[in-house]
C-alpha cells in the first residue's frame, strides 16, 4: 500500500510539473487576438486628474438626448488590475434625470484583468436582489439579439441631511472579443482556453457594463430606458460579433 501511495504521489507531481511546463511554453509563444471594441489615442485620468493612459476604449461623446463626460479610473482599479489592462469609462445623463455609467475593461496578455462582475458591485456596498439573463434587441450594424446579464440591486445611502434612504440600481453586462459575444463568465473562459490550445492565440476579451440608478419602484422604467440607450451607444464602440462557441 505504501509503495502504491508513493507511486501515485510522484505521478501526480510529474503531471503537475508537465502541465506547468506546457502552460509556460504556451504562454511564451501565444499571440494576442484582436479586441472586440474600438481603441484610440484618448487619454485616461485617475481621480486625482493624473494622466494614466494614452490609449483607451473609444466611448461616444454624443448620443442623441444625452450629455456626457469622461469618468476617471479609480486608484483601486489601477492597483489591482494588470498593467496591460485598457479602460473605457464615461458618464451619461439626460435633462430629465436619466443616467448611465458605461465601463469597459479590456484584457491584454494578462487574462486576470477580467473576473466575475458581481464582485465589483458587492464590493461597493450594493446588495444584489435578482440576477437574470436578458436579450437586448440591436439594430446596428445589423439586427441581432445581444446576450447580457441583468442585475437588480439596492444600497442605503445618506442624503445631504444625513437621512438614510434606499437607492436602486440596474446593472447590465456582457463580454465581447473578436467576433464573439457572451453574457456568461464561464463560457468566456472556456472559449478562451479552447482557442488558445487550438491556435496559440489568446482571445482578447472585454467586459462591458452599463449601470443606472433610480428611486425604488422605477426599476422597470429605468431598465427600459437603459435598453434603448445600449442600442444607441454600444454599436459606436463595439465591433460586430456573434455568440461564443
């Protein structure tokens, strides 16, 4: 029995070593795929107005009915995400109170730029009440249904008078790479692993999110407005794609 356990132990060690060697060699020879979003020479600033990047995801400045301004990248994002991460961040609002924060995180050679989006929302103090898969109707650049995840959340904050009140949030996200779109984190990981093994090319995935906040009871109205805004704005920076295989 001892002899068998010893054989199994050293076999496991050998397999782990071989796997590590294979992955190391594969990473050393891998090519980085094309992004599924538009990039350009637009500077990015942090919350202290320091210029932290020269190339960003190009989010549209003008969307009919909306005003907009660049949003800064946070110190936490810069410190926790890999140096080769590319960002796109912009805030949009309407004169009648509509709002949307658009955030894009694009990975480079280091795939740890992307993780489960739910972690970010909970980490900011929001409580997720409902998670559901949705299909968003898109008309450009051609008619198709965009798969996305919709999170409905809430948070208690204090107003200017120090009185606590509930704010509701609608968070919609999906992932996109060159000619691929998915709403599922595990599906994205599986597609990336298969493509890397088959071709030696690491798919360059981006995580796209839209977030709107509202008063309790206006969640459905806010989501309907957000769907229209996504249909207007996403084709301006997202390249055409299909669902991941």
